[in-house]
C-alpha cells in the first residue's frame, strides 16, 4: 500500500520520546475508511487465516491486548495497520517498498494460486493484511518484533515487498523484506531520524554485526549466502548498500518516491545541505538521498505532521501554489486525497509506564486534516473514532475529515485559512488535554482510577475534536457553497 513513514530516535525528539509515524494511503481508484479500536486478547484465534492469500499461521498462546487501525468495511481482511500492545511496544506496517529483477528472480514472491482444473489452491505468503495481527500481540520489545516477523517471513514468505517499524521506549528498528523470504533490519540511531517513501531505503548495512554482535543490524539466517550466490552486492569496496543490491532506481521512483524523501529531509535539515538550484547536493530525483540524518533541531509531533502532510509547500512543485511554474504537480505528494489515516506513536520516557504511550491520530487527506493525541493503554476507544462504517456520516472523525478535505480542496483559496485555524486549535487542544491528564495521573496512585482517567482523557479529546470538526465543516461548506455555478448576488430586500 502506498504510504510514507518517518522514524525519530529518542535523542532527536523534543522530549526524549521515540516516535514512529506513517500515512496509510488507499490505492488509486478507491478510498478505504478506517477506525481506531482496541483488539482484546480473546479476539485472536489459535490459527490465523489470511483473507487474501489463504495462508494459515498457528499463533502462540497468551496474546496481549493491542490498539489497531483496521479497515472499517469488512471483506478484504483486518489490515490492522499499526498500534501499541499492552507491553508498550509500537508497530506500524506496512510501507510497500520496491525491489529489482535480480532479487525477485532469485527469491520469488510467494503468491496465492487459486484452485483450478482439479488442482488444489496454493496459499500465498503473509502481507500487509496480516503482519501487525501476527506479530504485535506477542512481542515485548522492538527487537523481539523484528525477530518474530523475521521467522514468519522465512517460514511462510511474503507476496509483496514491505518495510515495517518496531518501537519501544528505548529504540526503533526498521525491517525491510527482500524477495519472498529474506529480510534485513537496522536500528535507528538515537540521534537521527529516518524518512521512507515507497522504496527500499536502507543505504548501509553491516553484515559482520548482523551475523555477530547483532547490536544494530539483524537479517535472515542465510542472507550472506543469498547475496554471494546471486551476485547481489554491487559495491566496489564490499560495503553493502541494500538500496543498490535489493531496491530500485527506476524512472518512476523519481516521480513517485525520491521527491517525498527529498522534501522531508529538506524541511528537517534546511541548512546542512543544499537542496535547491543547479548546484544542489540533492534534488527530488536523487537516488542517494540519506536513509537517516541528524536533524538541525529536535523534532516535535507538529514537525512530523507537517512533513507527512506535504504537498511541496514553498517549492515550484506545489499543486496549490500561486506560481505559474510548469512544474506544479510534477511529483507525487505525501499529503494526497487518498490518505486514509496517519498515526504517530509517541513513547515518553519521563512519564509513568501505564500512561507513557500516546497515539496521535488523523484521518483522510493530511493536507487538510488534524492530528490529536490519545492514551494508548486503554481497553476501549471513543466512539467518534471507532464507529466508522462504509456509510457517510458526520458522527465520526473519519467521514468528517474526508468531507472537510474535499470541500476545502475545491475552494482552496477561500478555505485554507479555516484549515490553518482548525489545525492550530486542534493541536493546541491536544497538548492541553494531555498536560491536564498527565497532571491528574501524577496525583492518582490507584491503578483502576488511573485506567479510568486515561479513558476519560480520550473521551474529552474526542468531544473537543468533534466540536472543532463540526465547526470547520460548517465553514468550508459555506465557502464552497458560495462558489456554486448557480450563485446570484441579488437577494430580496
């Protein structure tokens, strides 16, 4: 699935948090309604069966409760997309990434083959539909998540190339699949951030560490033989560049992928490199954009929201820009009409363990939506975020966000200031709500009372965002109504 991801190490964030965030985008030609829910342990079966690939996976016992962002309309599987389990481990999956013919010829993807002409069906591998559900309820650290998913990939294979983030309060790991059964994972440096479009991204990998101390690198058991036997290492000096070995540098990447990474790096490191002009160090078409960088200042949730909402503001490529540049709309934006949701998982080391994790949630097109925080350690989520169905309704956050975006886009010049005020008000209210309830939680020692406070905080946040969304919908509806083709300025006396 088309997505964009950013990972922020704890020393690179404004408050020492680890942060992982991802847009989930529908494929072209449809929109996928999403909801924010809690999945209790009893909903996990002993044997999982994939809807798309029909693969069956026996699950370990004792699953943990987790939050998730599943599809609101049944039929194509769960697509849990990301969440946090009760052990305080976060995961977001998946970022569809690229490969090349050498890899796919050596280790083909494991595709589902339907029954035909008396031959039984052949199940496919695991994929985006399945991965969060198969992994998150059973892990206690980010590293455990990498190792569990790695074993599943080696055993069952996958039918698509994917990137997956794992996070705990101490560290973040990024895993990329290679062909049908291979994988690599790298620990995000504490003082750095990572940006990921839909392209295999890791640009340096230490095989010696992966097969030795395993401090910052992990990989599938036979990766070294796989690389050697199939001549995948393209380096001159023996320093493995996975992006060259396993990924792609297609012309389509220069429209669809590299420009997104370029904008995020440009925003977070505006002065350390030259990003524009004929003498730029990097351009939107550069194949050697860094996988990770140390930011010029500490990164906030608002920074994450901004870059994941990008439509190339301040550049000639902005489709909403006022310039007459022939480059307007030349590159695929990050904030597009088909964003389903955005989730930022923030793990705060200075807070008590039971209230440490926040999930910042946004629905629909990021260029026009708002992102607000909820405590993740809960047993239920507010109806305003969990009651999404396929029916359009002003009773939930997803559909309100979709309608605001469509109307604001159609009357952009008249509506953009309403969106700016909406975004400022929502972000401010989010921080204020968390500050208020963090203080209440510090004063309360009883575990059951603390649990009630977390759910109370989430309901209060939902009530606030419901009111702000309704007010903004009213304003952008007015602006668009005034631009109807049958408008007439004269009215009755």
